[in-house]
C-alpha cells in the first residue's frame, strides 16, 4: 500500500521523504493556506522532492473555472494531480481533464455512489474522508470497504486513496481492506513507527551492551 503525506509543509515533506517511505503528497486549500510563499512554487518544490503524485486542488466551483485552474495546476510539474470536489461540476471537469490525459483526484467523497461516479469519469484517485465520517458517528472504514468491493466488481482502475486519516489504525484498516493509498498528516506517519516494546527493547539491548563493554575494559 502506498503512503502519502497530507500536508503543504515542505519541511515535513523533506523529513518524511528522507525516510524512504513516501510515495506521494496530498494538499488541499486549507493546508496550503497555512504555508507562506506562492502556492504554485511550493507545489513545484514538493514535486521535486517527492517525484511522485502530488495533488493540488482547484478552488473554482464552476466547470470553466475548474478547467482553467486544473490546466494551471497540471502545468506546474509532470507529477501534479488535479484535485476536484465531488460535485456535478467536479465530475464533469474530471471527465474532461482525464480525457486530456491529466490525472484527477476526486475529493470530498462520503458515499459509495459518489465513488462510482468518479470511477465512471476516469478519475485516477478517489478520496473517501474516513476521519470526517467517524466524526459524525458513521464508519469511514465501511465506506472504504464498499468502494474497494465496487471497484473490484468492475475492474475500475481508479485508486482508492483513503483520506482524513486520524490515527495508525486507519492506515492498518485501509491496508487490510485492500485500499491503494492512505494519506496521513505528518503526526500520523510518525505514530506508525512507534511501539513501546521497540523502545524498551532497544534501551535494554544498549544497556546490556554498555555493561559488557565496561566489564571488558
Ligand atoms: C485529503 O486529500 C484531504 O486533504 C485530507 O485528508 C482531509 O483531512 P482532514 O479531515 O483531517 O482535514
């Protein structure tokens, strides 16, 4: 399963990329709004670091505006993926952009019916938001399971990009369900590494080693 980081922070992207586990980046207007500098230059820098898919979202809500912004985003770098919202206009723009060979990530997906529409218009990625569904007492992971099942039934090539991951269990469950990608904030990626027994075990190994060296000295 691929791991993407969900952030606009170049510093965080650099340090996670250095670990060798990073396959791509997702951004959204809220995340990019937190960063200083020109957003297109920032996205270019992110592409240079990651050399994998980087999603940049349109902010227009009408078809013509989405197409215009989509073309601008796609021009930034060959790795750019245009993110459009799951609205009628977004689905229409997805069909048109995908028809031009531009990769599209359809975002803000909260139902299997919406995911089916995105696959039908050639989306490269569908982004179900699991955390935001959990927030309203609806199982985000059930949605991921339904989408994976539907896409397998028809051999759709749209990749299931599990978004709005809030903790490591979201990533593990996404992997168990056969989702293609989990996109996580830097803190969640950090948490994937942690296990108390790893820290305790390492501490004991090092102490035993030091003790043995002291006896030999
Ligand atoms: C995905 O592409 C979105 O940017 C993101 O995962 C949303 O996460 P949030 O619900 O934590 O804002």
